C-alpha cells in the first residue's frame, strides 16, 4: 500500500493533518490508493486490467485514454480535459501515467490552479469531515456525492488515516514514545565468543535486512547466551533462560552472525536483543552472483514458531517494526528509499529472500514464507516503519564537521569493507586462474584460513601495471 508515501507527500505541501486525512479518505474510496487503478466497470468493457491498460497507454498501443470516459488513477480522473492534462503532464516529465509520484504532483497542480478553494480548506482545516466533504463535493464529484451515507463513509476512511498517521505522529513523532530511542535502546547481550564477533570488521550502514530462523522455536535462549565471563551473565541467564543443549550462536563453531534477535524471553515476553555493534559487517545473508547485502545492512533474526499463531506473529512483527524504525532514526535511513550497491538498486529495508532475488544473497525464503500468511509484505513493513517515523527527521543533514581528515577516515573505512574475499559466482573460474598463475597475490593476510585476495577492492594504477608485468613475464615478453 502507498499510505505512508502519500501522507508524507501531502504533508510536505503544507496541508493540515485533517486536510490530508480527508483527501486520502476520498482517494481510497476512488482507487484504493492505487495509481494504476482502472475503473472496475471498464476493465471488462475495454478488455484491460490495471497493469495492461497502463502499459498500453504508456507504449502507445492504446490511443483513446483521453476520450474513453474510464476513471483512472488515484483520483479516478474521468473527464477528458483532466485526463488529457494528466497524460500531458506525465509525458512532459518522462513518467508513466501510473507513476505515484507523478500523479501526486499532478494532483497538487490541479488543486493549486483549478481548485484553489478546496486547497485552501485542506491547508487550514482541523476537521476531517470538513476536508472530506469539500473534496467529495467540489473536487471528486461522483454521481452519489449528495448521499449522506457516501459522505459519512468517506469521512470514516479519512478518520482512519488520521488515527493511523496524525495521532501516531503526536504520540511518537519526536521518537520519545517509540519503544526504542537513543535514551532507551534495545537490550544488549554481546556474544563476543562467536566467530562472527571475533572475525567481522566494520561496514558502512546502508539499511536493515530481516531474517527469520526457519525453525519452530520462538525462545531467544536457543540462539543467545551471554559470554562465559560476562559481568551480567547471571542476570542475562535469568532473563533468557539457560540453553542446556549448548547450541546457541555464541561459539567459534558457528560461522554466521547477525546484529540482533527477536523472540521470547524466559518470561514469555517478546523483545529484541542486540548481540553486536550495529556497524559490524553481518554474516547473515550469504552471497549472490552480484555480491552480498552483508556489506552494509544491519540484520536481525526473528525466532519462528510453527507459523500458525497470529498472536505471536503480531507481537514479533510489531517488535521488528519498532526495531527497524529505531535503526532508521539512529542512522538517518529512509524506510521507503533505495541505495545503489554493486550496480544494483537495493531497498533500504528488505529481507533475505529479497537479497537473493537481487543477486546479493543466498537462496533463502525468509521472511516471505511467513509475512503473507498474515497479510503482510516488505512494503507493509516499510509503510509501518514510515508511520512510526512520521514527524521525525530521517533525512541526512549536511555534516558540518566534514573536512579532509574526516573524509580520509571515511575513505579508509570504506576500503576496509572491500578488502576481503567477498566475490561473485560468475568470476570463480577467472579468479582460480589468476591466483594459480600468480597474477593476483593478495595482501599477505588470511581470512578464515584462506589468503585474502581483496576481490572487491579498488585497483590502483600501481597494482594494474604490476598485474600486467606479471602477465608479460608469464608470456615471455619481458
């Protein structure tokens, strides 16, 4: 769903909470907030679905968009002059007619140029009903607009959005009533005896990646145990419970590691526990053909039960959203954003299966085998995280302390992240040849008992000519 994106956009245009809610209630009634929505009664008549109609208009195979009288998009634009204006606007900016951002911008263009009275109310009203009614009666103007039941229903839709976003912003907008804040971070039980903690270096944080365990055991003690010499060992064992099997992840035999876990304490309460620094490189999602989201994504595991308990699911899902919102606020991450990594456009928030589909992780299904059972998706996650963060500043501000020294520090941190053996499957044969012939020698250190060839690192001119020289010697040219 697009609720959070639409709310943020309309709020950024200066509308009041009540104004945005009243407008959104009408948009939901018209299109379900789907920018590609073709009026239902026209799907059969025209022989198109939402997606095929949009594609046909975009690629020019359907040419009667302006005059076909079919409602379309967020507002269900229907009259030919308004559809013509929408089409021209989208073409002028190089966007699909079904693009959400383009339609929101066109909506504001219409309001500011042709419906100034409506916009004036949306900018000043404190009543959801007033906002809903003026949008219904003066902007949308459907056939049954004077029906009191229609007016009431649309106002109720608007009130739902007001409750979801405005009230939540009032309660949590400054982060003071989010479950986790900088003053109230998640519980910590760093597992310093693990191979991951001992071996993983630092990374530049790019986002948050969700996992779930794939095993029917919702208890945190299965995976987390305190260090043998931890000062708070007795207290942590009391909270967690003792893993009598000794198969937790705080051992050097476990070649995997994530930053946090979500599940049940010994009391049965659901919570999050951080087990390592957030900027430590994860050993969680493996590698794909294009690299690995271990480089930059904070990762946590949700302890699964048998996947059939909606109460437990709701608790761990809400906990995971709270933890993700906390991390987004802590590191100025946009929950709806993307970053380009290894040539791939990657969501800031994603799951293990997403990383695999992008070529940046191993083939695991989590968490998409679980979320859909309860009507959730990773987009739902992003929207729910966004809702928690409404009113907070998650945009990266200019770093007033940036200078040459700080830049060099950051450059060094980035280089360290690249200087390991992470590599893609496609280059396996070439890498084996290059190392066996001595063209690539590595830096003389080892990772997990193997020479460190730093496959992802930057190649300097000095290194380049050295490789060429080795090749020339091998060919008898020098």
